[in-house]
C-alpha cells in the first residue's frame, strides 16, 4: 500500500526548510497548520489544489479582503515549494481577493514631537520611579538608533560598549546580529538610566537593559501601554484623524530623516543606502529604498531628480 503524505507532514517539512533559511515562521506555521487541519478534516488527500486553497482562505469571510488575500498568499508560497517535488501541485492565482500587501503609511515624527514625547514620558507615575525613566529612555533609544521595539526589549547591559560607543543587537529578526554605532548623547542617556535603575533596584530580577517598575523584564505590553499614554500629548482635537502614531514609526522616522539629510548634503543615495540597510538590519535592500517615499520632502526630491535625469538623457518614458 502506497504511503500517503498528509498535509500536516507537508507543512512541517516546509516550515523546517524555511527556518533553515533563517525565518522564524511562527505566525505562518500556525496558519499553515490550520490549513492542514482544514484539508484533513475534509478528507483531502494528494497534492494541494487551487480549489482547496481558496475555500480555506474564504473561511475568513467575516474578516477583511486583505486578510483573505494574505491567507491565500501564504498558501501560494507553500504551493511553490510543494510544486518542486510534487508536480501535480496547483499554485493558486494572485488577485482572487485583491492585493495581499498594502504598506501602511508611517507616521513621521517632527523633532518637536519627539521632544514632547520624551518630556511627557517623564511625567508618568509614579513620579520619581523607574517607569517614567524607562519609558523616556526607551523612546529616546528608538528615536536615535531606529532599532526595532523587540530589539530594544531584548538588550542586555552587556550588549552596550560604552567605551567604543556601540551596541550589539543579537539574534534579532531573521536570526541575524549586527553592531551599530551610537551618538555620545545616547551613551550618556543609557549610562544615567542604568545608574538610576541599579540604585532603584539594588538586586534586579532581570539582566535586560530595560526593567519594569518591579525590576523584572519589561514586557512589550507594558511599554506599549506606556507609549499609548505618552502619545496623547500629540493629540490636538481629542481623537486621531488617522491611524495613531506607533513606537515602530520612530524607526521609520529615523530612516527617512537620514535619507533626507543625505539628499540635502548631495550624497549619492545609491552608493550609501546599503550602509543604512545594514544599520537597520534589513534583509532586502528594497525594504530600505521604500523609505524614499516615506515623506513628502523625500518624495519631492526623488521626483525632481528623476525628472532632471530624464531631461538630461533626452528620453521620454512611456
């Protein structure tokens, strides 16, 4: 009797392969297991089919079309892998539920807004406690380095070389590590924070740089809640007329301002953008190029230079 390869087995093999390439695949794994369970509960056997994929994606009919499109795109990637060893595999078409990727327009903070965030963070309760200092220093670190929120939360004190003014960011997204240089003001702020934290908790329960008010590891939920309270200082009419600014937007702001500064200094972006990509920990250079459209100022400069390029070449693009 011929052995039948279950969809769960196919999914597990795919995830092992992806993780071997450095991808964590946590969310994808959960979704693909749901797909495998759906297939097996419907007594599906054999290669993946387009009909099966669309039926599963369409189960989320109470969710947005974007969510459905993302579910189908997840199966498309899986199907491409399967098609290599199973030629009868059907790869679902694109566009069934619309676009699967819509990039959210980031909130680009002004210098004054960042200062207001830092000042507001200092007013958090308990006054004189660790919470306001942790929140202020955390926001300041994101704004001055552009690192990811998760990267900052995982930092240990030993990851900071105060003498050489560098920070080691270890085993981060895609299991990559990197070293970033930081400004004198950033080093000074971190030294002050650590000094106060060690005084506030003489026997801390965490080796991480940032601690909660009780001296334990700082959870994402806590710093996220603190930031939600702090960002209210940027409200002008009582409610947001767009998606509220996020901590992650400090990373976008860092990248956009760096690119804008280089443009204003006349630096060839194509020659130096790889440095910014490495600094930010991007895997694909295209992720860094996306920031060129991050602000009206940047987009205006890029458009103007493109028009100049076309005029100089005497070419018309159709």
